[in-house]
C-alpha cells in the first residue's frame, strides 16, 4: 500500500461525505478472504502500534503495594487492598472498564485480578493480556510499557472476515492519518497466514459515512 493511494482515498472521503456538526472518527476497515476465521489458529488478536494516536489512551495498573513507585506512570493505580470494593460493586467496575483502555496487572496477582475484575473486563476484552505486555513481574518499571500502550490499539477478528478500528479524527493532518493507515495495514497483513492473499479490501469511513475503498 502506497501513501499516494491512501491520500487519494482520504481526499475522496472528505469530498463526498456530508459535513456534520461534530468531528467524526475515521475508521479503517480491512476485509479478508480465503481464510476460515472460525478456526482458532486463524483468529486475529493484534495489539497494533499507531504512530499518531488520535485519543489519549488511558492505562490502569492493578498491583500490590510493593509496586507503588514503579506504577506511578499509569493514569490510575489500584492496589491489592482496594480490589475487594470493586469485586462487590459492579457499577464501580463497569465505570472503570469504560474509563480505561488497557489494564496492566502484576503476574502473581492474576487470580485476585480475575476474581475482582474478570466478570466485567473479560467480556470487553480488557483483561490484562500478556501479548500486549500487560502482565508483569513484581517490581517491573511500568513506564516503558505505559508509553508503548499509549500508542497501541487492539484489533480482534474471530468469527467475521474483517477487522475495523479508529485511526484518527476528522481534521487531523492527512499525512499523519495516512501513516496510521499504512502502519496498521502492514501489521494486519503480516499477521495473516498468506499475507496479501488473505486481504480482500481496504476501506476508510467517517463515523456516519459510507466507506471509501483504498485502491
């Protein structure tokens, strides 16, 4: 995929979509072919890097008191002695799951994390995930992990032949939007068993517009 192709699609999207009274999100849609996504080995769970984040990604750390200093870079830290109140208050846990994008947990506390937060975070796909580096050993400095997660998005495709994610907002610099699109496309491409042979179409759209194909 070339930058020229992406910029042409962005220009077409801007030129053909009705203007709204708010800044819409811009979504990237990648559809697949010649692959059975119902097979576990083909299912996609990818934590992709996005070079130019459009939103402030919020990180919450679930740790023991021994990680007080190491966890300061997280937007919020919930210590072990606070877990019980979340376990007993579903509204509190639901609010937490909405407010934060990623959760980091101390590895030796995963059983307690699952008991307190699993029923809410699990269905939303927000349980601390080792693939994203979100399950850490005690006394791990969280700063580099937080910095990486701030530029990450989670892509999932299990039973559908497509993946969709937000790559920016209306009004963002088009070169930065193109960089986001190309970066995510390449990461998805390299996650497919047959790479380009498994990619059917690439499209972009505003929140309330029809998709535009990236030729």
